[in-house]
C-alpha cells in the first residue's frame, strides 16, 4: 500500500544528481552522470529492457483511484491525471539501470561549464509539437517564467538551484545556476521540466494560470483523444512522433491507445479488474494480494500475477504529524503517539505477514541511518550537541516493537508517561491538557478510503487511552486542497526521493518549505540543524560525503518523531491480462513507469489479442 506524492509525472523515470563532466554525442544524445562514466555509450541503440522489435498496435485500459478536474500540469491548482506526461517529452530521461545518469531526449547535446555554473542544451531540430511547430528554446524559457509565476511550490523548490533559463536562439536553452560545482541541478532540470507550447498557450486567450479541461498540445508519444471530466481520459499514439526512433525511446510506447478509467473507491476498482474492465493492476494491499486473486480469470489463465524484486531506493511511508498545530509541537507528544502504533499486530492481522517496517526516511537504500553514528556522521553532528536529542549520538533509532498479540501494555505505559511529561493527563476518560483543559484530538485525513483498514486500528488504540481520534475520508479534490493548505492533523504520505537525495530534501524537510503552502513539508519541520545538514548533503562532492550527511539528517529527523513510520515493500506486485507481453529482462531499478502507472516497454501479444472482455480504448 503506497501513496506516492509525485513532484511531476516526468520525475518517476529517474533519480539523478550531481557531479562529473558531461559528454555529448550526435547519435545517442548527451549523457550526464554524477559518479563515474555513463553505462550507455554513444551509439547505443536501445536500453536492455526494451524490445526494439515489439509490435505496435492494440490498446490498453488502465485504472486510477480518485478523479481529476484539470489538464494543466504546470500549476498548483487542480487535480491532474498522473498520466498527463504521456503527451510530453523532456530534455533527458533515465535509463532504469543507473541511479545517477540521464540520456538525451529533446536534447541533442549539452555543454556544461567547467565549474558547473551553467549549461546549454541544444534541441533536436526534428523535435515537433503535435501541430507540426518546432519545439524551441523559447518554449522552455516561457515554461520557466510561468513556473515561477504560477507553478507548484514543490516543483519550484526542487529546481531552486536554477537562477535563470533563457533562449539564446531557437535551438539553445541556457540555464544559469545559483551556485557552482554541482551537476545535479542541471540533471534535475533536464529530466523534470516538461516544456509548454508558448504559441498554443498565448493563442485564443488561453490562461496558463488557470485550470482547464481543454486537451493541451504536446510533443510526446501520445496525444489526448477524449476526456470525460473526472471519469476517464484516453490517449492515442502519435504514429509519426518525431522521437520514436531515438535510442532512449526505441521499444517503448507500443500501444495505439491508452485509456484510464477513474474510480473513487479502490474496492470498486478491484471489482472492475476482476470483471475484465482494465488490463493491468499494481497491487498495494497485502490481504488482497494474498487472498483476493482467486477469481476465475486468474484460475483459467486470462490474468497472471507477478512479483518483481526492486533495488530502487524507496520513499518512507508513514503518518505525518502536522507540527504547525500546537498539540503536536512537543516531540514527547509525537513520540507518545508513535508508541501506540502497533505495527506487529497490523502486519500479522491485516497485512498478512507482508512488508518490512520502515526505520528510516530513506528505506531500501544506503542513505539512511544504521546502527550508531559513524565518525563521518559524528563530525557533522557534534557541532549541534545540545541542540538535538542526546539519543542521536547514543542510540540507533528503532520504532516501538510488540509481540503482535495486541497486548502492548509496555508501549501504553511509556506513552502515558510521555504524555504526562508533556502536560497531558486523563480526566473523565479523556486525555486532557492540564494547562488549557483541551482534550487531545487527532484526525486522520484520507482522500480515497483505501487506507481505512490500516488507519482504523490505530484510531481505536488512541481512543482506548483517551485521545479523541477519528478518521475523515474526503474526495480527491478536497483532500488535495487541504494538504496544500496544511489543513490537517495527520496524513499518510510516501516521501519519494531521488538518488542521491538532492533539492527535494529542502521541499520535504526544510524550514522554508514548511512556510510555503503546497510544499511537501507536510509535518511542518522547522529545524535549523536539519536545514544545515540538508545543505551539507547538497554541497557534497563525493558519494561518501552525501551518505554521511543524509544519514546524519535521518537521525535528527527520526529522533524528532515527525513521522510514525509504517512499512515498505522491496517487491512490486502486479497483475495483468495475459494478452499483454513484456521483455524478458526487467530494468534494475524501476518498473519503467514512464509518466503512467504501467510499464512503457510492454505491448499487446498479437497471438493472444482476441475478443476483449473489457472496453477497448
């Protein structure tokens, strides 16, 4: 079960970063890599997990929870389909085989200053918008200006090391950095900023600062074919797409049609899958994965299950406590709440023994804290002794652990002690602030209802010790508005990061982001020590220094109890109709979800594509 709060649809293909010279090639395009040399050299023809001979054709129907009310992917306002990136390309894309490299797409070549203070991208002359107009450097400059004026605060914070974007002529995009010595901000820009068509937005009175359901003009492998507001969106493949024969795209985007149906309830969405309503499903519920796939289509072979191991560093999923609210300002209150979350019982009774407990903000990676601080970590932490908990230096962080029986008396006693030290005691069965008389209320906010089964036991545990706890389920639009405005007590989020962690750290944990509506600092963390360690990580010039800084940061955050950690899954669970085919070799670090919730390298098996038992896109 994962909720991913994405920066932008284009970012899911890559986790890249900061430090070595670039090289350019006229055939395979430029490559940028932080540490060492790019794996794929000039002249490579396709990525290993793509089948360049995959047949084109057929259609695939997918499903998404929630809804959408806008097709303007640049601005904060509105809920956008996650698949909107299908209509666009970026300057560079990731390979799926490296965590710190990017390869040219819209960019034909790139020149980087010796001190990494600027870069100039040369656009491919064949790059076109779907109306035939060339993609120009002016489109990037326009997009940058509109992003600064109207864009998502988190995306702006992700690119905050870019000081200026300008068009030196039609084909050359020059970016100037606020500092020097880092390749990572250059790569982040190249893989994340989807250009907007200046000529289209400025025509006919269109206003890029407002939401719209008019299909926007794109330059990518698909165009929008049909929109049923809030219910479905359909794309059609652009047969003469300018980028189809690039090495980074060969073997991808094989379906003629892609349709996404939206469901407000995940249970209803699963029933639709059982009935043949869509073709591919990523499963995030352990109960369902363990016991729910025994329906006829699985038994007779029309649907197959697959567990795909992942080496990708994962985001930390957990309950984020909004410390902007006075009741959560005391870390003892937050620690007490963490004591009352009985993960072992939930894992045994609800998660069917699946998943690993999250013990870091950087799970499944080498960037999180393990054991006691190393000498390199201590060198970063010692100057702050007295300003951070002493446990940072003396104890590895471990979440409270029970025997899974439901008898967690030791944790209840510890929570009661912490509450009392923080000024809360039980009066008439309610946990009450001894100074103000306020009863401690905790509302969990959920936007889909799919998390109710794992939230409700926690709600009941809190109620048993006198906390007025509740679960509120709201629609997708209201949920988005409330988290953008930080109007919540507790939300569940999954903080994805890019490898090595970079500017997103400011957006997740930095003090400035805590004061910026629409940012991803949901917990409202405003800790000068965390800010300094973030800057140490961003300024690092080698992998070991980056790791020392992120591990030190991790310790400060964990002992600050801003999150009640949940779990992560080192496998990806997918179910699919066997009319679909895929390459024999999967990518090392991801499932190749390029701008959608479906592997972009899959295709329809012509031998199995008979009459459909679901609607064809």
